[in-house]
C-alpha cells in the first residue's frame, strides 16, 4: 500500500507541475503589456507618437496552452482560487496542500490580484517544498516583483536555470527572464532568453508563438540598436534573428532589394528556425504593404499668395511620379486648382472622386484641411498637406492623413534633443511675431513636459539689425548694468571699474530665426561674452545652400533640417537633379516644399502600413516618417552643426528613444 500511495502521489505531483507550467505559459511573456513601459528601458522621442509605442510580448493570447482560467472573468478566477485554498485547508497530504496553494497563487496572478497572491505565497514555507516546486515558488515570486515593476528584484528572485529542471519549467524560466530583462531595458538579453527556448520546443504552434515574440521585439528596436546588437550577439540563432531584423528595417519597402537580401540571409543561415515560421509571413507582408492607387487627385491653390509654394509642391510630386514610372507606370495624376473654387473644398473633393480619384493629395490651406477633416466618412483617402491641432478626445476620419512642414514640430524636436542631452535649463530668443509666438509656445510646452525649465524668454524685432537690448535682457546683462549705475550714483565717484557678467545658469539658447537674423545673432552673442552657450535653431535659420562667407557668422549653431537640404551638396539625389534641371532658379527658395511634394507621392502607398506599425519609419526627403495615432505624419529630422561656415551632419544619436510624453 505504501508503494502504491507513493506512486499515485508522484503522478499527482507531476500532473501539478505540468498544470502549473501550462498555467504559467505565456504569462511572463505578456506581463509587461499589462504594466505599460519598462521603467528601465530607454524611452522614445523625436517622434512622440511613436514613440513609445512599444508593444510588449503578447503571445499568451495566441498560445494554444492558455488555460481555462485565462478566459474566465475575474470573479470566476477568485472563485476558483478560493476553492483551491479551501481544498488545501482540508487536504491531509501536506505536499498536495502546498501544490493547491501554489495553483491558487498562479490563478490570482493571472487575474492581476497581486496583493492576495503575495499574501498566500508568504504563507508557504519554501523549505517544505520539493526541489521542482521550489522553482515554481521562485517563479511566482519573480512574477509578482515583475508586476510591481521591480525587475531587479524579480531577477534576484527568479530560479537559476538548470538542465535538471522539467522542460516545461525551463521554458517558463526563460520566458520569465526574458520579460524581466525587457522591463530592465536589456533587450539583447531578453532576446537571448527567447532564443534559448527554440531548442526546447517541438510543438509547431508554440514555436510559432515564441518566434512571434522574438519578431515583435526586433521590430520595436531602432535600426541602430539592431546593428549594434548584431556585433555582440554570438551564436547563430540570435545573430540570424538580428540580421533578419536589419533586413526588414532597411528593405521591406523595396521589393527587389528585400528579396535579394533575404536570399543572401537564407544562404548564410540555412538551418535557422525563422525559416519555418517568419519568412513566409514576411513574404506575405511584403506583398500587402504597397497599396498604390492608380488614379491620384492633387488639390492645390496654384494662384494667389501661396501659389508659388503650391507649384513647388506640385513639381516635386510630379518629379517623383515620373521618376517612379519611367514610361511603365499606369498611375495618373489629375491636378485641381483649389484657388478657383472659393471655399467649396468639399465640392472639389467630391468632383475628384466622381472623376475617378482613388486617392486625394491636398488640400494645402489649413481652412480647407479643416473642412475635409469634418467629413465623417470619406469615400476616398486623403493626405492633407498641412497640420491641424487635434485636441484630446478629437478624432479625424480613419482614412484622413495629415502631412506638413510644421515649424512647431521642429521646435518640439529641439526640446526633445536638449532633454536627451541632459540640457534641462534653457533661455529662448524669438522674433516678436505670430510665427515666433507659435514656435516658442510649441518649444515651451514640449520642453516642460519633458522636465525642462525655461528660465527666460525674450523677443526681438526681426526687421532691425541691432539686438543689443533684447540680448542684454536675455543674458541678464541689463540687471548688471542697472546695479552698476545704482552703485555709481550711490558712491558719487567719477569712475567705477565695471565688467558686466552674464548669466551662468543656462544650458543652451533656443533661437527662432531666418538666415538674416541668425547671422546677426551669433556675432552679437559673442560680443556679449556668450559664445560658449550652445545655440539650437529650427531649419529656418539655414538657407539650404553652401555659403561659407556668410554662414561663418553662425558657426557652432546646431539645427535640425530635412535630408533633402543637408544632403544637397553631394549631388547624389536624382530628384534634386531633375528639379535643378527644369527649375534652377526656384530650388533654393522652395527646396523643402519640393521635398514635401516628393514625399507626398512616395509615402502614399505605405500610410496604412506605417499607421499599423508605429515603430517603423519611411526614409523620406523631409525626414524619417512615421504615422501617429491621430494619422499625422511625424518627421524625425537630421541634425547638423555649422562648422567653418558649412552645415556638417552630426553623427546621429538615438534621440527618438528618449522619453515620449503624450
């Protein structure tokens, strides 16, 4: 009888381990998605939508081993846990009673009843448990620490990996450690843990689930991090995954290049696990991404005050169109002049749709954009060429996208970069104009959201050339001079030695200026002994062409601008070559608008894909483009510094990963 009892008890024990392992399955992998962003991970920035838009492991919802308790209501889970606890209280076999308590804890954790789970777990004596059950106990402890967003504690509590553990617990231990490392921001270690699971799983569905978790993580990593990790990976499995992630980031929007790179990857990693699951998915995604409409309508005001600007956008778009077609493209572009239709933009949109348009690019005027945005259901998608202020709770139609060269966006990116570089105290020098007010407001709001302190803001008259008075105010030199005059008067002496000392508390100066003003501000700051304070400006400070003699006065100015402008000097851009050939006198004045036209045409097929994948970017002429949850195209600009009168591109840092506040 004793032998028989022991045999039955072992069956019960093994069944419990299997049950608890199945209950665990996917939990750690999905844990961070319930808790939000990992406090230790490097936050996203430059592209606030995106940022941050990390999606944590979510494969538990697709796992075929998800237990019945995962689909129960919270009440059902508490009832089930309570039933197990009651059974444990009356159970004569102490080991089985402990098992029932651990099952109850697991169910409570699955229902996010963390306090109750922790209380029950504290009642269980670790020393009284069998070795494998101690592993379960430690996993539960780690899960609770993870739920409390204490990844360091979770890592310390997690059981040590051992080949002697049952396979199910080894798998779960790797999953838990992957979630812990992810919450700590150690993505490479997280990926290593997930790839360790591959060799332990034989079930094709479960393997596909793990691969999807790996792939989700890779997609959320910026390209530079992928490239960095690929040099540190070690091991064919992880190295292969990282290389596949790089190929995806670089080439997914280029069918020919993507297939060529995949072919090389297959040859290099012929036995890689991703061959079984991910490659077929990528092939299908690549086919589905590009959804280019064949009939485009372009709505622009080609006459009037902004007619020349609109014409530059049109010419940029047509340049991209003819470059992509090369005589083989069936796409047609029909142009509608909004300046001849008064305020009836809805009627013009309806006419374009009636005449066969499958996609509408434009309008440009903000008033027209506002009108179209109020249409609840647009029969044909729209890419408006301006931005709107979308208040919390407001929504635009799902197929209505916004794309503009907003100075406010640039001001926000300066705030983001400054915080990323730990410059938390700023002073601002902006023109006394409506434009200057808009730029200053955008910079101030974003800078304060991110924890920055704007110490002083001073406005100047853009029409004058001497900025001594406002600059003295900005640098607190006016206060020093006032104190000197007061002291001189008080002491009644003929001469009193005096040297004005500017403020020392500012980390940088944010300036909003056009080239004429920017070339004047730099020398005058040097005159007032402020040459060592870093200067940050929007793209408007730079004319867009090399002019070393005049731009030497802007030396050390740091600014953000479009790739189109900053890469113009190397002559490698075929779009610029075409525009310079046909419109040589306009390319300087309207450079960024030509770039907007090129991007408006080229990004159209990928808008829905970008919206579905907020962590992906389209490398355009106006910046690295992404789509936020309000259908606005966000531009991550290129950074440059004026050195010896030339704009020199700054080696990119991962500014987009800095903290995003929405």
